[in-house]
C-alpha cells in the first residue's frame, strides 16, 4: 500500500523514473500579442469540450461555527431539527390596537444556533432582522431578556399579506419559508 502511495506522489511531482501518461496535453489557446491569456466572452467562443466557469458564489459575511452538541441548544446541529419540526410556528401575525404585528418570538427562542434572520413582507426581498445575543453565560441561553428588545414589528392594519423568512444557521446552511396571512394569523 505504501508503495502505491509513494508511486502516486512521484507521478504527481514529476520525480525522475516516475511513470507518466502517454497522452499529450491539449494545447493552450494562443496568447494575445500583449502576452495576456485569451479571455472568452461567451459560451460560443469557448474551445470545443470546455465549459464556462460558474459564477462565483458571493462571499458570505458570516463564518461557520464548529458543530458540537452542547446539550444547551447553542448550535445549528441542535436547533435545526427543532426549527424544521416547528416551521409552521416561526412567525405569527396579530391584529392589535389598529395595527398588524409580525412576531418572530419562536425563532428568537431558538436563535443560539443562528447567525442571521431575514424577513420580507408582501413579496419584498428578505431584509436583515437583528437577533438578540445568545446569553451563553446564563442557565437559559435562549431566554429573551428585557434588554433584547421586542420580538415583533408593527405595520398598518391588514397590510400584511405574506411574510418570507430566511434563516442562516451557524453552520452557514439556509432555510427559506413563506407564510400567508391566513396561515399565520392568531386571534
């Protein structure tokens, strides 16, 4: 087995005596007169048999956290199954005092495994909705304390038709769900 590993390393590094492939490498496209490599502008310009590079993924502003079960519901590993099972309860819409209130209390209750939450109203692209810090120094890290703010926002009465929620877990996976008013309305 070790001989095979050494042989693969020797071939990859081009060591003397290493076996090499008898296939000739395909020639590179000619360089431009300025010495720069030729760039292709569309799929029609590409050499036969090649495919265009995929669009690069936009850089995430978040950093993945290590996924270790703590027993305290602090990571995506622990909260993702709970949020998946309770997806229908993520948000609520309530008519109160002449306004529509959109509540995210349920999500805040499991926020320690999240890095971000985005909410879109009536088909708008979801926008960041800040999450309170996780209170890891306490016995109840997901508890909502008075300094955390209110887990709802007010809108004009009967203006909420749909709510789209996008969660970014601390393992950088995302989940996006849309709710209609009737399905989210509470008495």
